[in-house]
């Protein structure tokens, strides 16, 4: 299991409005951009900051969703994406344009930062935070356009959280910081639920696979109570589902798995970059959960980071969320 890289600061870019982001996160899932899109954004942002001479190393990223509006029709039980109407070719045929499902978002980005400049100069935090936000306004997030907000509003201003001192001090700072992300929901990894469901299915079907467990968690499974075996009058059938107590569980892509060996640069036709090695991959799937930020107990539970294993053909996104017991006052 990969470990979250070290960081000393959290750079928060709050309440970004994104228009027409890609809502299709993988060949099998939709509803929110893939977490790999945000990791790609993080790396692209790091390259842009380096060209400006900013000493910033982004090691992980967290996403807080405040609002979302998927662009679908409202036709009852079955919905369809609202697609664009593209011009046809000269001969009247349909242009070869791959349509994408779209979604409007309001999100906050939380970047785990390592920087010698920020460690040495406390007054550099505010200017650097605003520079990073200005760069984000010039970029696309999951294919969507970033719409500028009213930066004069206090909720829209970027800020830096210094996780300094002892572990107890860092915990207190994070407890204060996470409340500023409310109201909203954070996407975390729940691989543990997938393993639990797989073991439950194996008890009744020894040939059940992890794909069966993933499909089982991706839907709501209803069951009726056992039939009445005594002579008493028949009682109404009681139905229950297996989502009770699980929370907001969603199937998500968590990276890519290799379909073949790594190909040398320039050996694959029509590759975008002839200077970089190439590999054919397919999506890896897992289970995620949307939870409120106030239920997080450490920055690591919020953040996603890359844990690639090229020798094993795995390019996976990791998150260190660990479930804790839910008490009546939680």
C-alpha cells in the first residue's frame, strides 16, 4: 500500500465554479469527474507554478463538492445527457465528434504543499495563494471552464493552512480548517466496503468475484423477510435494502491497469507525445463515499495521491480514509 507523501501546508482554493466539466468519469460510471482528472490538474498546475519561479511541490489533492448540476433530461426514471448540437460536414454527414456528458460544479480544491519558501517566509502565503488561484482561472478542470467568482468576498479568497508544530498542534489546525469547508461533501476511498461485500457474497456463492461485489455495492439490493412457517395468519411482507447504514456509496474509477508492456517512445503510431513511453491501459474501479468534511480526522483522510507501480502495471489513485464508529453525537 502506498503512503501519502509528506507535506507541511494545505493550500485551499475555495468555491470554484466550473462549467461543463466532463461528467463521464469512466466507461462504466458518471455523475462526477474522475479523481484522476484532479490529480492531472494538480500536476499541470505544479508545472505552471514552476515556470513562474514559485517553489511549490504539490503532493496530493482533495476535492470538496458544494453544488453540482448534471446536464441531463428530466424525463422520469430514465434520463439522458443533454448533448451539444454540432455542425455537419460538407457532404451532410455527422462530424466525428465524441460527445461528453457535462456537469456544472462548485468545488473547493485542497492541495498538499511542500515548499521551502513558505516555511521560511510566513508573509509569502497570501500572495502565493492568490497567484495559484489566478493560474487556476486560466486552466480547465476535468474539461470544464472555470468561472471567476467575486474575489472580494471572504468565502472566495484562497488561503494557506500551516500544519506546523507537534502532531497535536497539526490536528488542532486541521480541525479548524475542515469546518471552513462546510457545507459540502468530500469523496473518499472505501475499499474496505468492497472487501466486506466480497466476503459476504463468498459465504453464499464460493465463485463470487470482486466484480460481483462491486456491482452489488453499485446498486440498491432489496430483500423480503423470510416466509411465515407457522400456522399464524400471513403477515405483510417486510422489505429491506442493504444500503442502510452505509451512507452515500458510489462506484468510482481509481486509476488504470496495464493491458500490455511499456512501449518505447515513438514506437506507437498516432501517440500524442513521441518523447514519452507509451502503454495501453484500462480503468480500475473501486468504491467511494461522499462524507461531510467534519467527519474527517486527519488531512490524509481528505487527500488523494498517486501510487503507481509500473512493474505491476498499476497506476492507482490512493486515499487514506479510515472509517470510525459513528456515535449519536457525531
